[in-house]
């Protein structure tokens, strides 16, 4: 799979490794401030470095740095918003999100909500994505994969299928009621009618 935008954030790479297909022919490789330093280790050629540039260090020669000055947002949502504004039809994947400061780690999923981004955030053990409201979505899965629903505020799920515990016209709110569901096939079907929802997929099949 290729043609996606790969964002390198400044945290640690996933402990269980970067999914190999992410490194296969991305259309762009963006360094999120100091995250550009992962590029050499991964054998990737940087396209741009973006962010407030306060921890960018000395970037490689020939790579442009684009300042995104917004003191009301951290670097990750600023880069996600830049991708939406400049490449709205491209799929975006982010690595380098593990470890680091606790406040940054807790805020990682909220960056998807803040920017209403369709990016996929890859972390140790799995990934996170926002499920936009208004129409059905099919999310790739594997039998036994742990699926979690993480509502931000009030969320109405019209349908959840392809999992052990299905839902029909269910109201969820911020809490733990949506965690530890299990995929039963190769696809999870979900239709969010309203609200902000993050879906997690675990690569560790613990069920």
C-alpha cells in the first residue's frame, strides 16, 4: 500500500515495530517538529518539517521547515490540520506517538477530535482513528482483534457490527463502557449518528 502521507511525531516509535506497509512508498514524509529525526532510522526521505520548530534542532540540508505558529495547539493537531488544508484527499498515518510527557500522551486521541481529522494514529499495540458521524464506515479487522469505542462527550451509535457485542441505536458517553469488544471477522461495521468517537484496534489479541 502506498500513496499515503506519513507523519513522524517526536515521541517513541511503536515498541512492536512500525507496520511495514507504512514505510512502503508514502507520497509525503512529514516531520512533526523534532520527529523528523526518525526518518534516517526508518530509511525514509523527508518532504517537509512542520510545527512550531522549537525543538527541530539542525534539520537535513535541502529539507524545508514550515512554521505553524499557534500557541493554542500542540504540534500534532497543527500538522493534522495542515494535512487537511493542503491534501484533503490523502490518507494520513502518524507514528512516533509513544512515551514522552504524560500530558502529551493523554492528549494524543483528542488531536483527532480537535481537528476532525481522518488520520490513523499508530501506537504500541494498535491504532486509533476517529469515526465521522453521518454515514456507515467499514474498518478492517482480524478475528480476535480487540476493538474499543471511546466517546468524547455524548455519542449516538446507530449500528456496530462485526464484533462479539453488537450495538443498535445505543447512546454512549465519556467512560469505559465501549472498551474490550472483539472482532469476529475481517471488518467492523460502524455507523455513528452523532457525536465524537474514537475507535481503537489492538494488534495484541488478548481475548
